[in-house]
C-alpha cells in the first residue's frame, strides 16, 4: 500500500477553485470546532470536519515524516493520520482518554488529525476575527488563517489546507525516493 500525500503546489488549482480560506482570502464568521493542544485553543471551520472519533489502531507507514502517525481504516476507507502536536513542533505527550482524532476534509482530500481534546463548536462572528499579527518570522504564523476573540479567550484559527496538505520540499523528495526503490 502506498500513502500519497499532496503538496500545496499540486493542489493550488483545486484549493483555489473551492474558495478555501487562507491569508489571501477574507476569513468569515461562522461555526468553528475548537480543540486544545496543551493549554492553547485552536479552531477549524466546522464545514471541514467530517467526524470526531476516539483513538483507534493506527498503522505506521515507513518513510513518513515524524508528524504522520500512519493510516487507519475507518469503515473501509484508509485515512492518513497526522499528529498535530508533532506537526507544530510541540513536545510529545502520552495519549489520554480525551485524545481524539478529528477527520477533516479539504476538497477531495481527507486526513485525521490527533488533538489533545475537543472543546466545543463556537459561533465566531466576522467582527470577532482578526488577521494574524506579524511575529517577525513567517514560520511562526504560516499555519494560521486568523485569530478569533471570544470574550477574554483567543482561538487560533488554522488554515486547514496549509496545515494538512502542504509539506516541505524535502519531505516530498524523500517520498519520491522511497517510492522509486
């Protein structure tokens, strides 16, 4: 079995035709699924969420980056699974009873993301959304589409297409090398 991950360059036509939210597009208010990685709360557009499942057996796939835990069989469909803590460079922690997988779909691509715990579905109005401030380095904010302000809390809104489907050039090169062997 071969796991095929797609890089942003390859998907640009598909992503743009679906009017995907990114820094180039205006982030709009709506419903967002919020979840935690450590003490920080993140959000993704609810329309991109297929389902939320508890941890289940994940089969490792050789030659994948550390943040790809492997694949799972979800009712006969093979879904790649990404550890979001690892993707963001956070330290690893043991899985808990609250650790779960959010199955996300972007255009025709589907991936599971492992998060520490799911919080709630929040309704974030357009006036509660802000652009991501400059942190002095594009690497720091590359995965954020915006920031939601709800009361005293802040929700970091992820750019799903960048987090899940854009991979560094060396990752893609190593997959090509592994496939050619």
